[in-house]
């Protein structure tokens, strides 16, 4: 049966479970004179495994999509509280911890949804669930509900003083290089002073 399953690192474990189910069905047929269709049961199990495998692959695919999207659109984000809101629409913020070699991206909810849909993912809830299962989502720590979003102050956004709903993603490494010339830094600092509210 393992040869009929879609290739994955879980094949051995899954095939053993499926074998037990088929064996149980055979015993029921023999013991109670039932007529369970073993081939149909096997086919159903394999189809369900294919669907599960597709879902398990969504997380890594979405993660790669988000990284690539952030690289292409980093001009729309404040990076370590530095940005240029007068020239670009702000979609969120990116916090880089150079000491820990970690990056956190906070994307405005509507922009996140648009990005996910444009990338071809049909169910955002599945994407968020799989990212959460990978430990990549930044969520509200005190939330008793299974909420996938959090809140952060985003400079340049109206009514952002108490934080805006965003989707937070943990990213490995400093994959975005924050390199500016002295002139760019001075201009960005001047632009930031015109924005009320400071990132938390």
C-alpha cells in the first residue's frame, strides 16, 4: 500500500495505520458477514492522504511566497522604524534583530490578504493555520481564542496609536539588507518626524 501513497516522509507511518484499518475491515467482513468494499476504503484513505499532504505543503510554500513578496516590496515597509511614508504607501513594518539574526514582519491585514490571493492560495485560513503549525505566526499572547492576527503601531497609518490589526511572521536571518546613504538617512529621519505616533 505504501507504493500507492503520495511521496512524503510520513509514508511508513501512514501505511502502517492504513494497513490496520484495512485489516480491521477484513475482520469485520469475516466475523459479521459484512460486505465492506475494501478497495473503496483503500481508495478513500489514499485520497484523504493526498489532500492532507497538499495542506502540509501549503505552509512552506506560503512562507517562501511571503519572503519573496517582502523582498520585492520592502520600500512599502518601515524597517527598524525607518521609512519614507511621503513617497510610498506603507503596508506594515519589518523589525530586524541583528544580534539574534532574526526578522519579524508585520503586514497590514488587507495587504496580507491581497498578497495571499494573488499568489494563488484559495483559503487564507488554511494558510494561516499551516504557518501557525510551523511556529511562524506572531499572535496575541493573551488571546484565549484561536486568532491568527496581532496588533502593532504602524507609522503613517491613521488611527494607529492603539495598534492596527496585522499578521506577524517570524523570518530566519536578516534577509533584507537595510543599507542607506547618509543623504537617504537624513531624508528618512526628516520624513519620520512629520508622522505623529511612534512605533511600539
